[in-house]
């Protein structure tokens, strides 16, 4: 699998910069004592990251000719949810991580209570962004975005998947259960990110379904590579602690399939994801490149 192309790297860097600027404008500041919370929110969102989910929003939006500001606001909303999940995931009650993106985690930089509140605030501000008329002039579209993100991030999506992940620390899961866990924990937010452009562009059911099928394969491939990086990567490469799954005795794609078969499965899923995009007649090239990038990444 080839490394990320210069074109994709440039596009992702440009999108990440645009999303960071949007977040700087959206996230609150204050001279009042609660500004400590706002500082923690900004620290947890503006401290680097691939911004993959926002990039998926912006790529899918371009397929349907969605305006730049609409796409950027939806991209900022999903990044707020993603960063909230990382802040909470790093807490001592969860993964108990001290490092994220090569820097101290929010609860280490501030404190545990502030980290909890920062995550809560980022989750709620995401829905504030999506419900604003600046995100889309049609209230029905805004309602669809809010509803879709609520499902993707809630009990049937990321939060439910995180609960299964905690259960996996004490219960041996089979490959089917692990696949369900990762589809919920990782795949549903990736699916929302990919579908958001179709919702903004009022796309056909066929196109929405194609993007959702792409995203589910992409999300699973992404998680398999995450498992491989935890098993084989270094802290310097990934920017976070590695070997945590093995320490917890947690079953993963790697422990069940072995590294070689797991990587082959991720490659297969990537190729399958790309085939779902054939309905767009070449208009989804950046999404195809993302599917290739996901299985070749080192962090």
C-alpha cells in the first residue's frame, strides 16, 4: 500500500488549518473565573491532530457542491465531539493516559474535574454549531444533522461502543463482538462525518447509502490499524502510550487474527470501501485516497 500522496497530504493539512481557525472563532473565551474551562476546551481541541473526521465532512460536501462555510461548521462540530471523546477516554476512570498527541492530556494539564467539564462542554457546543442557521439555511437539514450526530455519538454509537470496550477488559470477546464494538466506538462517528456532506447537499438515498457503506469499511480498517499501532508502534510515532491493550489483557483484532492477517484484513476493507464510491463517477477521489492513507498511517 503506497504512502499518503503529496496531494492528499496537502489537502488534509489545508483542511486541518481551516478547521483549527474555525474552532478558534467558535470556542468561547472569557475574563471571568470559568475561563479555566474554556482554556481546557481549547487545549483539548487545538493541540494538533489529523482532523480526519472534519476532512471527511469537507470531502463529502464537495461531492454535492455544498458551500464552504456550511461544510466547515459541520466539520468543526464533529471535531468537537471527537475531542470530547478523547478527553474523557484519557481520564483515570477510562484509559488513564498521560499523553495525547505528544502532549500532556487535559486532566494532566488541568485536573480531572475540569477535563470532565471540558468534554461535556465540547459535546454540547457541537449541537449548538449544527443547529445554528449559519450551518444551513434549511431547518430540516439542521435537524437531520443534529439527529444523525446524536445517534452516532450516543448509546447506539460511540458511547455504547466505549461501554463495550470497558467490558472487554474483563470479558473475552470473540471477533464478532469486537467488530460490533469498533463499529460503534469508531465507525459511527466516521460514518456521520462521511454522510454529513450528503445531508448538507440533500443527496439521494443511493448516495447516502454508498457513503455509509464506505464509512463503515473505512472505520473498521482504521480501528484495525489502531490495534496494530498499539501492538507494534512506538510512543514517539503515535504521540500516545502504546501496549495498553496487551497490559489490560484485552482481545483485539491483532490478538485474535495475528498481525499479518489483521493488516491484510485492513487492506481488504480499504479496497472494499473504495469500491462503494464507484457511484460518484470519479468525484470522490479524495475519499478513495483517504481509504488508502488509513491503512498506511503510523499514528
